[in-house]
C-alpha cells in the first residue's frame, strides 16, 4: 500500500512542477491535501498532510475574510495555495499544489 501511495505522490509532484521528490522525510507526510469551506463572509482553508495507514496531520489553517462571490476573495486563496510549504527536511520547498 505504501508503495502505491509513494508512486501517486511522485506523479502529483511532477504534475505541479516539482522535479525532485522527497523520499524518507522525517515528518511521515506522503501527500498534502487542501480543503476550503465557504461561509457568507469568508473562506476557511485547511491543509493536511497524510501518511501511511491514513495517519494525518494539520499542516496549515487560514481564514480569508471576504465575500466568496467576489473574485478578490478567491485570488487571496490562490496566493496562499501558491506559497511553498517548508515541510520536508530533504527537500527545500514543497508547493501546496495550486
């Protein structure tokens, strides 16, 4: 199972433009996911790291104040998602996937 997850992780990293893939990071995180909850006056972003056996860790959390009907609110979300995450000691930065 872990081997299949590592293959998926490598494919995703290649798709989002990361040429190297960290292997054997100390955190146990294999892949990152981001979820956005929309409210009337804000977006709430949760980034989680997933490891072997569906183990998970909260990596980051943001509240983006603004009307979800306005493009500027979503632009603010895009900027957060484009910010590299310093997560893996053997890899300088991992983009969150925007």
